[in-house]
C-alpha cells in the first residue's frame, strides 16, 4: 500500500503572520524567531526593522544593542544604500549602545485602584496656552514634576531638554534621531535618554527609553497604552475606569514599524478612510485631502512653532463613524503630512480627530484586552 505524500503548507508571510491573532499577541522573542526563518535578504531586513520597532514599542532598551549591531552587520550594504535605513541604523553610537545594554528592564507597576487625574488646558500655572491642549502632571522619582501633553497621536514619549535635566534623564550623548510631525515639520532633531522612573497618578514606569528634544513634553501612546484600562474625557484621565457599557465606534491599535496609532473605520463625505484619534491635535477634525470649501483662514498663532504664514482651508462635511453620523466642519492644511491609511487594498487619505472632538466624545482605552472605543457623549 502506497502512503500518500505529505504536503506541507507554505509558511505564512511574516507580515501576514504579524497581522494574525497569534502575531498580534506574539512576544518579542517569538517575533525574532519568526523573522530568523525569513531567508530572502530584503524580506529579512524588512522584518528585522519591524523587530527593532517593536523593541521601541515595548521599551526593551537593553535588548536593542545586540540585535541592532547584528542587523547592521548582516545587512550593511543594503542599509548603506537606503537613506531611511541608514538614518535608522545611525541612531546610536558606541557609547549609547553601551549605556542601553546595562539599563535595567522596563517595568510598569500599575495602581490597583480607580484614580481620576485632572486634565489641565495649560502647561503650567504660569503659562496659559494659546491653543487648549490636554496636559497632565507627571512626576519623577527625584521629586521634580512637569506637565506633559496627553498625546495619543504621538507614537513615542518626548521630553524637552529642560525637563530632562530636572528629571535626571541619562542622555545618550552620541544618539541622534530625525523626526517629522503631522504639521509639515521635517528633519527635527532629537536624542534619546533613559528616565529611571516616572509616575502617572499611582502608576510607575521604570527604565524608560524616551526621546529628548527642544519641543513640548508629550506622554505618547507607547506609555499611554501601558496604563491599563483608561477613560479620557475633556477634563479627566481616569485610571482603572469601569468598562464601557457600550462600544459605538471600535478602535484598532495599529502598528506600523516605530509608529503606533489608534484608528477607527470612518467615512468623510462618503469616502472610506481611517480616523486617527489624536489628542495632541488642537482641531476637531483635520483631513489630509480637501472637500467642499467654506472659507480660507490664516493659521495665526500656532502652538508648535509652525510658520505663521501657513494657511488652512475649512470645509463642511459629513463624518460617519460606526456608531454615529454628524454634520461637521473640518480643516485641510496643504503642508500637513498626515500619513495615509491602507483601506480595501489601497492607500487613502486619513483624517485626524483632535482634542476639540472631546467636546462630543469620550475615549475608552483598553489596549491589552483589545476593547477600545470612542463613544458619543449623551
């Protein structure tokens, strides 16, 4: 009797696997093992970059040096030929890598009780912001505190240079990172540093890898997502909040290399898109593409030092989220660089739902449980 030949299913592509339930829940070690099985050089480099990005996301500072060096050696020629990869793999010098390797493990010690933290519309008691943003108090273990923008649109936490000195951040002096913002600013310079410990309410982060620049302090999605179950309203950040009774507009925690985003399936003026929930954006709604024009305005005094000559256009439109439909106005800035969204097999313009939208909405975040929602108030 002949035994039928066993046929092996072709192995799933790395990124298909990463998008599967198993891949989304995979540990850093499992990601590395899966990437090690990718033999084609260009695909191996691609997945290695994704592993580096996940190390940033999980704040695994002490795992970066060995892997970073190994990938840089293995793919030296391809990295040298690609300007973006060359910049990424020039981020750390020898001294920085040495400091990172001796850094303790990143840990999160969450408060077990419900806490309601006040959101301030200003950075300190001595400065009233021209544009209202959500600031919260963040404490360092050395006794210093500062106000940080609660910014779900910032993938990484950023600390300004003055705060870094006060909080005793160990600056990686031979590190360098060039970043851009949604606001058309490009090639901004930052370094990296290690913050021994900071507290948000009763929750504490230790051995935190952060970006240090000359801009505002931002508590980014990398740390916000690790605070557990949250509720964000116009006036408060609630830790260990009760689960929402309903979930009108489900939110997906989207990963794209070093960037993470909170996205909602949406339609603006009947065009399918994704809405990025960005509490660090002052507008109610901002689109990457224009609509039916209402008026043209001068941008005026902008809080992030964008050229005052920049102009925006205002449009009337209809925004449709899974749980609600509303007539609204939205802005289009020609110089904005809002990243496109991948919808139904093609890239389409994204929209940003900013802090002013919280006049009408409340955000429930529970990244670990995969149940995050944007609900209409009332």
